[in-house]
C-alpha cells in the first residue's frame, strides 16, 4: 500500500482547458505511474490520499502499513512553521526512520531536505520552464552497488520541468547528491535505497507549466519568462519525463 501526502488543494491552483483539474492530475501522475507497474496485466496498487495541509495525517500504526510515500508540490514554504507543516515533517521523519520509501518532488524534495537538517530557502530567482540536469555518475554507481537498483536507471543527463522559487541549499546530512543544474546545485539527492528527492517535476507537462506561470509572469520577471519559453521550446522534456517517472516507479516498488 502506498501513501500520497497532499500539501495543497489541487483545485485551488488551476483547471486545464479540458475541464479536468490539471494540478490534481499532475500531482497524481507519479502515483498513477507507480500503480501501473510494468504492464497492463499488473493489478493497480492500493493508494491512500491524506490532505496533509488540512492536518490529515496517518497514525503511527497506519504509517507502518505503507510501502512508499509520495509528497509533491505546494505553494507553501517547506521550511515554514505552520502547525500542519510541523506535523507533516514529523510524519516524514518517522517514515524515514522506519526506512519506508519516501519520494519527494519539488516542495516534497524541500520538505524532506528540511526534515533531514539541510538549509532550505529562497533560490534568489524563479526557476520555471525546462532544465537540463547533470547526474553524478560516481554517486549513481555507488548507490546501485550499495543496493539501490533503481539508481542504475538514471542517465548521465536528463531534462525535466521546473517550477519553484525555493530550493534545498545544501546536501542534507547523510544524503548523496545525485544531480545538479545551472541554478540549482541540489537537483536530486538520495538516502540509501529508501529516500529519493527531485526538485523538478517529472509529473508535469508543458501545458501545466505554462498555465501555472500565466498568473505569475510579473513576479517571475521578463528575463526568466523569456528563458522559460525558450527552454520549453528547445529541450526534449516529454520523453525524459516518462523515463524519470519510470525511475520513480522503480524506486517506490523496490
């Protein structure tokens, strides 16, 4: 059984042109990828959703029943002191201590970093669009040699969608740096075979990025808006997003 901890109300963010809540679809894409497993004949995994931003979290007994946990995006500051954030970080810490598989994406990446004791804060700019990320080959091979078989699936470089103004500012204590990019030195990190965190969004497509950016163009700034549009045009994210989703699936299923 797997757990999806929502840190934001998806319907409050965006509705796609087809009438489906696009952010909700994006936020559950990793769950769907994990549930689909390796083939059409594989039965769907059992997923539970908790609305963490409403204070809804599993009990210690319930937490023990989950094989893996996913934490995706939010407009909240992962390093904030709101009561629901403190409780969420405590839940994530308990899961990590149990060696439950924890997958953090964007806000989730930052929240896990904060939980592990890393500095997390403003990036100094908006990172929006598509980015090329370099994978640390030696770290990847060492993780794989130590038993994290999913690490072998990581290519030397990949492209993914980004949408954030906060980021993890240092590698968390006890973690292995897996990938970096021009503006984000800690793009991916892992702890053993049971924690994987990604700053970018393997669950986003270009439409979601553009629609999320639309009401924030003035805040993002003209230069970074142009950078966003050019990167979305130039970089082959769609194909590699599927590859990264497959890595997330392999991680969660062990």
